[in-house]
């Protein structure tokens, strides 16, 4: 995006000699952002571990995994923990630049492991978080509630 840290990041990229390896897009339409994410080797989900985010269930981690990407996500977010631990689709790291960099280097240094994680993540999303699966679970839960209310004598489902 075009946030307040963009100029500092551009300067840092120049200092590190990686300007040609980093794309600063500025603000772009979502369709363009999706194309860039699909072209990436690894999906990153760094979310500040503020209290109101800790219980978040970030959709981007699922989108990366559905795109066949291994993911690096911070361990302080409960949704990240659940998804990575259940799927095996990536690595958890503390919310620090150094920890994320180390996890990224680990995946880039071990392409077979990264590919295995990508496959596991994709499989897990298809089997656990596709819209069809989620719709079935919602329907099952709704039916359970309706049956429970009917048995208790309350025929109104709200």
C-alpha cells in the first residue's frame, strides 16, 4: 500500500541492495493484489498481537493455503495457531522481523519441505474450510438447534 512506512521500507531495501527484488505497488485493486499473492512463493500473515487481534481468524492464511502456498504466520494469533497446527501448512513464528525472516529463509532453503507444507495446507483447506464444507456444517448445526428447540416444546426457531 501507500502507508506511512513506505518511504522507510524503500530506503531500507536500497540499503540492503534488494530494490530489484522488492515490489512496492502502492495502492492497487484487489484483483491485482490477488495476482501478486498467487505469484509469491510463500504467504505471509504477520498480524500485530494486539488483544483484539489475538482471537482473530485471518482469512488470508486460508487463501494462501488454498493457492498452494506454504505460510509463515505469527504464533500469537489463536487462529494462526489452530490452522497451522491442524494443517501442517506452514510455520509459526513470533511477531518479530527476525523470526519471520528466519522462517522465510527456512522455507526457501528447504524447497521440498515448503512444497510438502503447501500440499498439506491446500488439502486441509479443501477438506475443512471450503464453502461447501462450511455450509454443510452450518446446516447441521441449524438442524441440531431446530431439533433441540422442538424437543423442548419451543417450535419457533429464531
